[in-house]
């Protein structure tokens, strides 16, 4: 007997199929569906399981790219920053950054650079950069290391919650008419007698049911996994991807009791270091270590943790140690190889779109901030491969699901935008759902139920890692709540006890990795 899903997937001739449910793939699904194309997105794990959940959480032009002289990338990213703040104001907000200065030349040097940054942003800027005296720097960053401190420069950029945005993007794509499936993996392409791609075999990861889908065009948006999909199309094609891993550590707010972030433009080994307040914790990152093996949950290296701890200690009065770390997360940068670059930090973050002889469209590189423009460029290409009537992208003016101007009061549900009232209502109907899942954090049970009902969450990890961010904020707290969240999940998904027990074991194992134990 054919399942309903099989009928829907196999009886449709899809205009555009997208493989990969990170920022790039989801952006492409919104773009394609909003132009009216029949769109399917498949993600083998949960949305954002790859790099898109492990960013520094900045929507930024990239001061570092300015230092490298890459003005076109900065200009494009600054434009996208402004668009994203307009289209998702409930998630993207302005953040102040202070560059503390210890050498006589630093304030004028960084100050002029940041004025250029303001100028490139033009009227879309988030606020003007300013020189700070030593006293003003300390007022913004009370725990900044004061030995030899001369002053600082303050500038503005954007901050967001990466997977909250991604989940809202998934809802936007569906509202525009796309079919979006997590836990569905791409297996292989089918080709017509002219050797052009005309479909694919895909599989539900849980039920193992396979589907033969028909597609006019297929986009490969699988980040660091792009080469594996390209080689399924053409086994002899040379690889174009390379990667470096970026580690972040999460510390208690007491290390930086401020709403202002710190940016160190150049550590002694030439890296950029951020200390960013996020959900009442501090994220410190990142590293740039070349890697050749790609995993969804890469492991941090001892020396990367040491690097982050030592350098945080240099710029803050309180020296963090390993046992202060609440969580560690590691992401892989999807970088497109560049013959001249000597190390991965020098490889351009610009995106590259490749169309293979058989019509596979691969999009790789770029940044979270520029996902919308990347998606627009990719879907433009897909319309040519699919030979469908060209419709212009309007995503520049398309609100993301939940769109709501931020109110000033601190409501923990405000990040849900217009959905916050629905989550509150769940608690009004069933007061048990107003209970917190952990006494130290504002997350309530209604958010778990909402994630299951409306946000495609299917495992405890989906909830604790990417719908609410407890795994990233405090891995031990995540272990502590595993049982109670699993109970809710079992009840709402009607699953067996064995299923629940396995969920708990898997989640605890992952959380131990985030705890460095
Ligand atoms: C440490 C770090 C910090 C960063 N910080 C920032 C920042 O602050 N701001 C910013 O703008 N950018 C930042 N970036 C860059 C940004 O995070 C990435 O450019 C972006 O997330 C890449 O998204 P993606 O969709 O291309 O890849 P991914 O998010 O990796 O998505 C690819 C998806 O494809 C899926 N997939 C793979 N194979 C298959 C298959 N066979 N079938 C189905 N699905 C499949 C994977 O499971 C994965 O979910 C950072 C990157 C790193 C590494």
C-alpha cells in the first residue's frame, strides 16, 4: 500500500528540489517557493544540524573581511544585514562591540577602519562607531583587562539566534508553498537518456521508506558535504570544498556582565576573537583549524580550547578555566578551495555556484548573513536548468515567519515574534505547560510542545539543541532535563518506552561531548 507521503512525493513533478536544510538550502526553498515554483527541500538530519547551528550568531558585514580588503563581500553582507533586520526583527537585533586598545596606534587604526565600515553601510547602518576613552571602555566592559588599557572603539553590528531564524525560515518556506522535510536523505540521482538529471532517490531516515522523485532541477546545498553529492553526479569530478573548524566556548555571564560584545581584531597569531553576550551567557570564539574529515558533530581539539581560554584571560579580569565552560560547540566552515590561499583563514567567504554537465546546481561557501542573496543567485540558475518561466525574486521584501518589531520589555518568548501569543495560549489552556523545564532557565514546557506541533521537532536533541538552545548554553542542564523532556515528547508523538530510553541515552552522549567530558 502506498503511503500518503509516497504519493505526494512521487506524483509531483518538482520544479526545484533542494538537498540540505541549513541556511543556504532553506533560503533557496523560500526563494524558489515564493517565486511560485514547485519546491521540495530534504534534510538528512534536523534543520541546522550542520554548520548553521554553530555560528558565532552574528549578522555582520565582517570587519575581518574589511581588513583583508574584500570590500565587495563586506558591502553585500552589510546590505543583507539591513534586509534581514527588516524581515526578521524578532530575531535579528543591533549589538554594540568594543575593540579595547592597548597600543598607541590601535585606536586611530581601528577607528578609521570602523568609520569605513559605517560609511559602507550608509543609511542602512546600525549606529555610528566612536572612539572611547579608557573610562568609557571600562563603563561598557566592566571586566576588561585594565593593565595597559588606553581606550577603545565602539561599533555596531547584528546578532541573532541561528536556528531560531532557521526554524522560522522553514515555516516561511512552507507558507510560500514548499514541501520541507527533515530526516529525509538524498541517496542518488536518476538521469534521462541525454544523461541529464531528472530526479532522485530519497529516503525517510526513520522508516527507511524510499521515494523515486521527479525533478526539473536539483540544488546541492549541503555545505561541507557538497563534494559527496557532486561525486554522486560525476564520480570523477575533482573536489572543490575544503574546511576549517571553528570552536566556541560558552561561559557564565559573570565573565562579561554587559550587553556589549568584545571584538579583538587580531590576536598574536593573527585571528579575530569575539566575546559575545547571548541568551544571558557569553560565547567566546572562534578558532580556524583546517580539517579534512567532515562530521556533523566535530570534536574540539585540546589546543583550540587552550587558545580560547588563554586569550579570554588576556582581555578579561577573570581568568576562565576548563571547569567554567558550560558548553562547547564546533562548526565546519564550508570553504571553496582557492589556489593561492596559504591557510583556510585567507580563503574568501564569497559563494560559488557551479552547474554540472548533467545539470546539478551546487552552491557552496558564503555566510549565514548572505544566505538570502546566495539563494536568489542559486534559484536564478535553477530556473535556467529547469527551463521554467523566469520569475524575479522578491525575498528582499518578504517577511520571515513570526515577523514582529521587538518590544522593549524582556519577554523570554519575544524571540518567537507573533508565535509567542500562541505558545502563551498553550500554557493558558494547560497550566502544567507554564512550568519551567529547568529552574535556572526561562524555557517552559509549552515551548517543547510548540516545537513538536509546529516546528517539526522529532527528537529531544531537536528540541534542546535547535528549538530552545539549552545544549549550547549549558550542557549539564541539558542532561538534567533529558528525562522530563523525553516524557513530553513520548506523550505527544505517541512513541514507545524503548524509543524514549534511546532518545535519553543519545542526548546525554552528545551533551557529554559538549561538556568536554
Ligand atoms: C565557527 C563558525 C562560525 C560562523 N559564524 C558566522 C557568523 O557569525 N555569521 C555568519 O554570517 N556566518 C557565520 N558562519 C558561516 C555560516 O555559519 C555558514 O556559512 C552557513 O551556516 C552554511 O550553511 P549551509 O546551509 O551552506 O551548510 P550547513 O548548515 O552545513 O547545511 C548543510 C546541510 O546539508 C545536509 N545534508 C548533507 N548531506 C545530505 C544528504 N545526503 N541528504 C540531505 N541532506 C544532507 C546536512 O545535514 C546539513 O544540515 C560561521 C561558520 C562557522 C564554521
